[in-house]
C-alpha cells in the first residue's frame, strides 16, 4: 500500500509556524499582515474555500479584508475596489477567487493587481519570474504541491514527472517548479494521444485535469508518486454525494509508493501557501521601507 502524504497535517504544522512568525513581526512592525479575498457570486465551492481562508487568517493572526460581491457586480466596480486595495497600506495580499461569473474579465482583473500584493502568484510579472527562476510570489496550489513532495522527501532531480493539465492555475506553474527542481517534465492534456503510455513512464504524476477518478491503476507504474490536485463532487445511485480526486485513489493506493488523499491532500496546502505569500509580501514591504 502507498504511503499517504498528509496535507492536512503538513498544513497545520506550517500554519503554526506562520502564526508564530506573525506574532513576532507584528511586535516589530506595529501591525498584522492583511489579506483581502474578493469573491463574486454564490458559488458553493468558492464560498467554502473563502470561509476556510478567512478562518485560517484568523488563526494565524492575519487581518482578513474579505469583500463579497453579488453576481451582478460589474468590471468597473471590481477594478475600483482593486485600486483601493492596491493603495491600502494595511493590505499585503489580494486574491481574486476564481472562477468569476462569465461577464467579468478575470485576466484584466488579475493584471490590475499590484504584483507585490498578488497573493496567488497569477500576475504576469510573477509568472514571468517563475519562468525565469527569479524570486517572486508563487501560485499557491503548485507551491503547495512542491511542499508536499519536499515533506515526503521525494527526490525530484532527474526524475520523469508527468503533469496532467495545462491550466494557468496549476498545470503550467507546477511544471515550471518541477523543472526548476531538475525534474524532466511532460505536460499532458485533453488532446494528448496514448495518455496511458505517457503516464506509465512517470516517476511522479501530478493530476490536475478536473475529471473524477480518470487516472486508474493500470495507467501508472509500480512505485510512482501520485499527487492528486483534483477535487470533484460525485453523486452515487442513492443520491449521496462525496468528494473524489482525479485519480482512482483505492486502485492507485495499491500501486503507488506515495499518494495524496482527496480531501486532505493538496487542498489544505493551497490555503497555507496563501498565508505564506501574504506574510512574504508583508515582510518584504517593511524590509524595503
């Protein structure tokens, strides 16, 4: 059976360390770090994520400047709020909760963020720094994946890593981070032919495709490391719903050497890296002032 990489346990450990650092820095700098999360509409999954983020902020001693907007919010309204938060010295990190309603231009809003307050590392400047291997704010979910691999002491240099998914949120940035760690990286996606042949060559599989339990045990080689970024709600024949990842957890647990569960794997680390990025921005602001 595979070893379970416990994201919930690692998140708790890292959040305790963040809270201790915040307590020390607040005494030094005279105010706590501040994070603003912007949410538009009433998407249940987004609402749950935002609630988790606000709870984590409270526990870490980070002031939360949450702003919730109705689905009818306009581009101009959101741009105005972003401009205000960019100028607010109490705010060190800003996150726009995705997805946004279809009438809003998410890319334009992300581009409007102050790159130094871009808590999810999605501004073009921060993505460019990642590609160039420079210091910058890193996208939270991919950064959380890398922390999980480090916690499990997975050697990355020289290993074959297959990333399933090419989104700007996970697939592309995590591929860059794996390259930075000297892995040999293949990105597979919906147009990839002979997918199983490719995944069976992988020492490390990062699944971020958004299709419930798509990756089955016969698609990976014995001893592979599997990180499941997917989170999908499925309903059984009795009408009961549950959360599953992008991999068949039961099947892969008998083949893989390490695996992350869903829930309790990557999810808690996404929130943790958001706090980490906010504190990094906060620390950098005072260091440069």
